[in-house]
C-alpha cells in the first residue's frame, strides 16, 4: 500500500524534470523578430503601405494568428514566382523551418529576453550603391478617394550628357499611399506627348492606368526603366549593367496610389534617386515579349470564361528591332530579369525559353497572378537567348465574374494585357 503512494508523490518531480529536458519554444526577440524585421517590417511599419505595423512585440502578439496564417499560405511575404529552371535574387520567401517557428510561436506568443536578440537574417541585397541624382515630382498631388489611382508625372531629365542608369530608388512622399511606382523613358523626339497630356489635365500629372498612355492611343515605344514596390530599398541592375539615357529625355513616373487603408489621402511629393555611370560593363534594356496581333485586337477574352489562354511563340529579335531596341540582338541576348504584366483578369503567367535543340527552360512561372503584387524577378545568373531559339509567353485569364463582358487588349482597367518585359543585355 505504501509503494503506490510513494510513486504518486514522485510524479510532480518527474514531470518537472521531463519539462526541463524539453527545448524551449520560440520566443519573439530570439526567433520571430529577426524574421519580421528582415521580411515584413519594411511594409508593416507605422505609416507604411501595410494595414498594420509589426515592429514591436505587442503589435506582433496582437496579430499572431494572422501572421501564422499568412505565412503558412504563402501570401506573405509577397513572392508570386513559382518553381522554375532558374534561381532568383532577393527572394523573400520563408523556409519551412521559419514558417514552423512562427506557427509554434503564434500558439503561445512568448516575448523572450529583449537584451539577448536573435541573429539577424542575411540581407537580400538590393539598394543603390550611391545617389548621384535626385528628381522630384514637378508638383504635389493628392490621390483621389478611390482604391486605386494611377497617375503619371513628367520628370524632366536634368543631365546634359549621355549617362547610364545603374540603380534606382524611390522616396515616396507618403509611404502608406504608394502601392508601386513604374518609370518609363520617353526619347527626346517623343517627349512632347506626355508634356501635352500633363498640360491638358487641370490637376498635376495625368491619369494612366496600365502604362504611360492611359486610355490614349499608343504614341511611342513603351521603354520601361524600372519599377519599385514597397519593401525594396531600391534596385541596382545586376552584373554591372545599366540603361542608357540621353539628354532631353523625359522620364514618366507612374504612381499607383492605394488609399483603402488611409483615413484621408495626403498631399504627395515623391522623389526618385538614381545611380549614374558614364560607362557600364553590360548595356541593358527592357525588351517586351508579346504578340503584336494582340495589340491589334486579337486577344479576345469572352464573357463567362474561367480559363482563357493566349500564348505566343517566336524569335522576338525582329520585333525588338521594330520597337527601336537600343541593343544589338544580332547574335542573341542575355535574359537578366523578367517583369511580367497582366491586368485584373490575369490568372497565370509564364515565360519559357525554347532552345534550338528543343530543350525548354522555364524562366518564370506565376501560378496565381495578383495584379496588386507585380514584381521584377532578377535571375541569379543570366540565361542566353541564341539564334535559333524561341521564347514562349503564355497568359491565362479568368473572366467569370457576375456581369462579365468580353474584353480585349487595352490600357484601361476593364481591358487586358499579356507582356513579359525582359531586362536584356548584349
């Protein structure tokens, strides 16, 4: 009779002993904060584009379940590229171990010891080497009270000699309103058009969903310079490359304002920072891969259609030349990065390199297109397009919402596009 009582009296000590042998669970300061600081806090900060901040324990603890769900599903950090036959620079996706750590912490949000912070995550790179020139919007603008306001501003290029842009960064006047920024180069011979559109509009800039034209007919080549999204501290073109820009050029800055998380839109005065060089190791340019027949109205997307595919396979070098590419593509070109573009009906975007020997290289696959998270995907190593090769661009659209109507190619929000903007080098 005494032995069972003795055994029961030892049980609490045994439980304590076993607990001491188990490793402690993740804590905020040691395990979670390094992840949030490196992959989330650029947007999730007071005054940022995200709807709430994640820069303190209290803030993170209050959103623990939301954070765990977002990272488990892959919605955050935003990275839309799927598996491919290449690797990318600056991929913010979390590892399975990091996701598991967040999930475990969310069940019991422990703060930990803030005097013993965990090791910071390695930087994803990015940023600009230095700032050689800053160009500001010509006038301040207050976004319209609408979820998405696309506004183009004409930035007069101040340099008097030929330069190469090797890095670009944005300084949004009001970060919480800046969803993304796209820059377009307009050569001196065509610079009159954006100036005219600006002058015709009573408010600063002019409306321009989709590109530098808005609902107007295309008047000049679409010459993309770069794009910026919240969370990036700027972009440096890879491998010592740069984009040439001539004196007298106009730079059109498309601001995508989103004020759905803003109580009252504020006056914005955004600036762009540039790193410049007189010469570069690689001359680069964005070259758009698309079917010109689409632009002529042959990209129909019928109403009540959940799965519409448009694709185009070709050697694009002649098309690049017709568009006035500054590169010599005679002997091929290097694929350095890809910036895919569709509108709100986009569902799935792909770019493939089909080699002359019939091997296929998947350059970019975006299985769940999200118009609100367009990104540039820089390749860790360039892929060479050679004479005899072909590129395949493929877009899948879903036009099945209630009341949908047939749509086609166009700049407007109720129209569509399918373009792979390829950052190329000679």
